[in-house]
């Protein structure tokens, strides 16, 4: 599992698209993937949108975490999580957005602990936070 994170519009998706160009990729924007057993890569992006939708429907934090843990456990191919950093000191105006920020923070802690690799994207510049270089790993794990 590889996490790519950074602020909004910092080039996270572009970074992933460039690294996975020409490969079999299943992209999931704003949703968790259903069980997939393929040969390609899975990309989950826009998780914060999915969390906000779940909270808006009355789903509690514990249930959200269970769903994410289940998705992680069921993915058999290499997967990438494109995560937006939402905890840079700005307090959201609405109660739902404050709850979302808190849930996202705890959810990211879980995902970051599970990840073999973490890359921060800062205005298009990648910085490895955890694990091996992305390019080396892609070549080792191609199936």
C-alpha cells in the first residue's frame, strides 16, 4: 500500500497518473472499491468526499473505520491512496466539516500505519516519508 498525500491541488493525482502510465489501473474517486481481484493497480482518491458523504448520512466514525479496514484487507493487488491533507490549522466553519476533519485525521493515522510507502507531494515535488522509492517499487511489484 502506497499513500500519496498533500494539500489540495498540489499535484497528487498527476504524480500517480505519471507513475502508473501505461499500466492497468482501476481508479476510484470519492468511493471505496468493491472487492477486486485483478492484475493491475487500484487507486483510491477523494476519500474525504466519501467520509463527508458517510457522516452526512449518519454513519458513525467506528463504522467508517470498519469499512476502510475491510477495503484494505480485501484488496489483493497493489493499491495507492491519494489523500488530501486537511489538518493544517484551519478550523472548519460547520459542525459536519469539523467532524469530518477529526474523522479523517484518525482514519489517516490508521492508513499511514498500514502503508509500506508514503509520499508527500508539495506543489508537485515528491518527498518520500516512509518506504522505498516509488519507481523502484513499481518495477519490483509489476505482475
